[in-house]
């Protein structure tokens, strides 16, 4: 049973699944019937909602509609679970789409998901991006909530401070002796290879700005893996910033050294989600707070 209008359900399914064929399979209808529902919805609103390319994605109008539909889907699932408890309806019939940064995913976030799954049976659709960009996924309606570095609440969303993730600059002892024998300054930083997650990653650049205001263009490695940063640094690939919670094993084994023990970078993290009265979102918020308390400052 669905409470949401079939046209809205079809629209959400196409965006979530990325194709008309997969969405039709999920809704147990033919691709032709699904296409007719999307076309009828677009005709009613007078706007194109779906970019019909692989994968399908929302247009600007589609993004605005998706922002409204996401909370409606969650409230529908909760209503059915409460009103029809003996029919097998779960409070979250579909995986819950959430956005999180890679460092959180590799440290404290997964235990929260495990707690929620064990206690409530929730399933998740996790989207990963840089902490400065996860809010874009909430803004365009792709996800229902996001772990973000943005401390200003998005319109129509609630914001919860989680704490700060502390980052330290590390390298192998051999690399540090070769490049930073006199410490990290503009001259050494300009020549020492630096590891960054991707082209959105600003952490290393922020750390450099705390040490020097010079315009630098160091040699770069792009390595999209938080746990891989520690191994890459230990193998002498370059220097980088990593969360303090990932340092202990390699540091204890003498494979890496903290380059500036008295200098670090704290990145405040926040949980933002759609501002609706949802028991599911309340449960997620509580679990994230508990998990973050054991890792973030």
C-alpha cells in the first residue's frame, strides 16, 4: 500500500534507481507505464523534472520537488508502520539516503548505522562526498540528511553540532628527515609532495595557510581513500592530514611521524536533516550523537 501519489512515487524511484527500467522493476510496473506517470506529472507541473540520460537525474525543478518528496516518503513509511503494524510495513521500507564525508565513514559513522539497523531494522543508501560538499546532496534532494562542515542550517532543515574532527600532518620518518629537517615552512612545503583526497579536498591547503601565507604549488598526489592516506604516508609517497583516530597503529609501529605535534586542524562537523517530525530522523540523530561523542572533540 502506498499513500503517496503514484506519479510522485514514480518520480522518486527514477531518481533513486537512475533509470526507468530499474525504477519500473522496483514498482512492479512496466517501463512504459512508469514513463507515462512521469510525463503526466511533468504536464501537471508544466516543467521537465527528469534529465533522461544514464543515469537519470533531476532537473532544477526536479531537485526542488525532490526536496519535498524525500520527507514525504519517510513520513509515509512511518505512518503505514504505525497504522498497519501486522502487515509487515517497516518504518523505512526503502534504504534511507544519507550523505557523509569519507573520514567520518572510515571512523565513527558506521557504528551508528549498525546500531540503527540492529535496533530498528533500518537500511541505508550512503552517499559519500567531501565534508564541504555533502550539503549539496541535501540541498538538491538526493539525501534526507547529511554530515557536513557547514554550520548554517539549510532552509527547511534542522542542524545538530556533532563535534570537531582533529587532523594531524603526518609523513614517514624518512620523508620527514628528507623534506622537513628544519620544520614545515614555505620553502619546504613548496617542494615536498603532498597527498590530497581529490580536487575538492581543501584540508591540506588550509593547514598550509595556517603555517605560511605564501602562494605554493607543491607536487600533488590524488588518493581518494582516508585509510589509504596513512599507508601512503608510511610508504613515503608524501605528507598529508589524517584524522587523529587513524594514526595510532602506524605511529606506534614507527611507520609515520606527526610533523607538527603542536599544530593541527580541527574541522567542526554537523548533522543536518529535513525539518519534519519523523521518529526515524530522531533515532538517526540520537545514534549519530552517541557515535560521534566517542571519536570527535
